[in-house]
C-alpha cells in the first residue's frame, strides 16, 4: 500500500512537471503571433503617453520591424516572450513591460540558475541563493556555461525594462536573474567560472534549483514602514513601500504611525533624521504626500498635470484585463501640454486632491534630513524625491534613483487575444509641480554617491547607512 502511494505521488509529480514542460514547449502559430505582435505595436503607439521620451519613433519602428521579420516559424511561449519584452523594453519606461506571471507559473518546479546577481563597477557577483550556496555570495562571476557574463547580461538587458538611461535599477531586476537566464538559456545544469576569495579562477558545476524554492529562499518579508530613535538620538524612518497607502484602512494606520513618530521627534528636538527609501518601488501618492507634509515647512502643490496620449478609449479598451476600470475622457476638460490631453488644476473644490494646494504639518521636522536612495527608488518614490530636490530638502546618499519627477503609469494590464500574453502599458503621464527641477535621464543623482562593495553582499554590511551615521557623528563633534 505504501509502495502504491509512493508510485502514485511520483507519477503525480512527474505528470505535473511534464505538463508544465509541455506548456513551455507549446508552439504558437507563426501567422497568428505575427498579427498579434502588430496589435501590440498599435496598442503601444495609440496609448503610451511617453513612448518617444527616450527612443525616437524611427528607433522604435526599426525595433518593431526587425522583431516582426524575425518571426520565421511557430514560436514557443518563451521565444515569444523575448520578442514582446524586447519591443516593450525599447520604450525605456519602467512601467512598460510584459508580465512574467504566465512563465513563472510554469517554472514553479523547474530547475533554474540558482543565484541572483549584483552589478558593481561593471562586474557581476553572486548574490542571493538557497542556504547551501551561501559561501559563493559576493564572489565575482566570469562565465556561465562557457559564455562570458558580460555577453549574457548584454543579451538579457534587451528584454529588461528600465527608465530612460538608468543603470542602477538593474540590480533590482537581477533579483530575478534565474528567470531572465532561463529566458536566455533554458538549461538545468550550470558550469560557472568565478574568482574565489584569493582572486583565483575556479570552476564549479551546479544543478539548478527549482524556481519555487529559489523564490521562497530569497524573498524577504519586510514591513512597508518602520521607525526608530537610536540611542545616539539619530532618528531612522524606513519606507520600503508606499503600497500601504492604497487601502484606506492601511493608509490610516501608516499615517497614525507617522503622526506618532514625528510628534516624538518634535518633543525630543531630534537633530538628525535618516529617511531610508532604498528599494521603495512606489505605491500610493497619498501616503508619500503625507510623509512629505512632515518634511516641508510651507504649503506646496503635488501634481502639475495628468495627461493622456489618446483621444478616446473605445478602439482599444477591449484589450484591457479590466475594461470596466477604464473610463472615457472628456477632451473639453483637458488642455494640450507637450502633445498630451492633460487634466490640471481648475482651482475649484471639485479638483482631485493632487491638484489642490497641500498644507504642511504644523509640526514639520526641523532637523537635518539625510535620504538614502538607490536604483530601486521608482514611480511614486521618484515623485517624492523630486519634490524634496525641488524644495532643497535633505542630502541624498547612495546611488541614482530610477524614478524622477514624472511617471508614465496608470496600472492597466492588457491581454493579447491569441497568446494571452499580459502587457503592462501606461495610460497616463503624471508630472510633478516642480518647475525648478533639473531632469536627468539616469534618474535623480545622489549628492554623495556610495556604492556597495562585493564583500557587503556576503557580510550584510550596510555601507551606505554606515556612511551616513559616521558623517552625522563627525558633524556633531
């Protein structure tokens, strides 16, 4: 009886894996994906408000035609992902991407490359993995399966979406390196050439780790907001995500947490506040704005405009995953700004909150503000940083942010009719009221640039945070 159960379990596992594998290998018909790819091109061209901010129309069209002409035969789901993701990445917009969910679901029990990687000074290092591979963390990777790591990354970057000319955001994307390497080379065994602790070249052959196990081993459960007042009287506010602002109940909890924290700082006359926004990829503007109201000592405005490229939704709305969430726009209520149909302040009570004058808190923070940023700072976090830069609030430490004083967003997913590929395409452009802000295509530059070192990956040493603490201590002497 036990033997029968074992055999049945083995059959079930193999059947499940085989079924996933067969779906990965499933062929999509050449003519149908070629036609659908044109639909994707037309959809982007119709609705994306920032389509040509970083790529010219000529460059985008060349990429489209080259990719379309490369479809010579039926394609697997993975090969079609490469093509669609490459077109989307050409826009160079962080919110414009092909959803990975369809493939990651199929990858769950499939062995993949067992490490995320980290880029430092154009070199690549082992980063997160399962516990058995912890000794490799922080060592430099030279080759994978005989291919130079630089050539691998160059190919993978073609279908990674980043904002503008930003490079620091790559390390956030490389947290999913097992996925991207699978797209590049779907093998299950990996011969890796690397440099050991003594800088000597070594080789190791590793079997892949199932995607599910890798994901569970490397995913951290981090609270969106934490606060601390250290023994040295330095206050620390870590905002890992503004996602706790979407839900009203969660937003009220976060706002209360901020109220209590800043009231305490005011009563203690705390002289230094570290605002750690690293790896905060954005979220609700309401909660970012609430934080900002504690950092500024005068009224201000949040958004300048919210604009659309399209004039009507009726010819493309049906592609949306949730078409009921897309409303028709009234062009009479908009005005043209930079070629977009823009909603702006009407100076009336009916204005949405982000067009109205915002009031600072009566007890704004009065000490020195030190802001930690990196390539994980995106979307709403970029908006907050731009506001701080506009009003000369705080000193920025770390690495270039990915986000800035605008974003092309809207939270809409579109389903391509044949392959069921899900594509995230922005429908609105959000621009901050920051007339003096100087935009940089790489993101927002820190005042003091501090990059992690390879040893930090292994030891967990927070070099950027430590630098700020030591600088505060030296200034206080």
